[in-house]
């Protein structure tokens, strides 16, 4: 990794990042670089230390290494997702797509293969935080999806009246599709509207959302596939 010229992201000074990596050099570099770019940064050397920090502090974003001694990043991501929708970016030395998909399926928002440029990490963090914090073409009306209700403006999904946690990527996808219910979106459309994510990532997020919305995710009624084109959101009612 090489250090490059800094351009401070606007209004990021209060955002608190957690960097989890067993490599002391990477932790030190990222803590310094991200701090110099306006973030508050806390570091952890492994999953155990990260769990302790997560139990006592609130974070706006987590940068998480996959390959660590003891509990790996996949397991920690799954644990975090049980209680939180905080954005997670995985750092992985694994180049196989199946491993990257493995992380996305457990709730990660993005991944970055090692070695990487800190500038690219900075840009990805800014993109995900912007996506998580700013509605994409918000639809003010509530959508009814069987036992579920989705409020795009508030970014809230409930099932039988109980809150359902959404990751930032899931929320971004829901907001895009909720802005035009009944409209078929190509994977490319959704990828661009979600912030230039990979089209395969769209498929993974659709699968995750179906598990949360559909009675039978294998026979979806609301997040339907349009063969050869993409996906369409078909609510029972908008109002």
C-alpha cells in the first residue's frame, strides 16, 4: 500500500470507524490515513477485541479483515448482523468470487482485495456511508408486502409489526425499487443506482431481502425475477 495526497471528505469528523486486522502494520497505516482524512478511528487486532469494543462503543462503519487467527471475518460479520446494520467492508486476500460472495451473504456491504490502495478504501467508505445515510429517490408512501411493511423515507422494514434489520446495501436496494414499484430494473440499473456495486452483488442482496420479506424465498411474490432482464418489486398496496 502507498500513501497518497489527502482530500478530506466533507462532514466526516464525527463518524467513528472500527478497523479490525491482525496485521499491526496495516492497522497503523489505516488508523493514521483515515484519521488524517477526517474520521475518528478505533482499531482492534482480532475478533475478540472487536466484540469487546462493539459491546461498549457505537461505530458508523467497520473495516474488517477476513483472514485472522481465531474467529475469522465471515463469522464476526454474521455476529454483527444479528444485532446491527452498521456498514461493513471486508478486506480479503482471497481472490475467488465464491469467497467474496460468502462475505456478502453474511451481510457485508462491500469487499476490497489485498493488496489495496488506501485511497480506494477511502472512496469506498465514503460511497457506502453516503448510500447508507441518503435516501435514493425516496418514496414517501408505505409499501405493503404481505406481512411486511416498508417505509422508504424512514428506511424501516417491519414484519408482523416487528422491526427487521436491513444492511445499508439492502436498504439502498429497497429504496431504489420502492421508488418505482412495478417497474422492472436490470441488474445494471440497480448496480448504478446503488453506487456502482457489482451486478453479482445485486443478486446476493436480492436473495438476502427475499429471506426477510417472502414467506417462501424460493417462490417470491414481492421481489420477483423477470427472466432475462432483472427484478421487479410488486407490493400488495402502496399507501
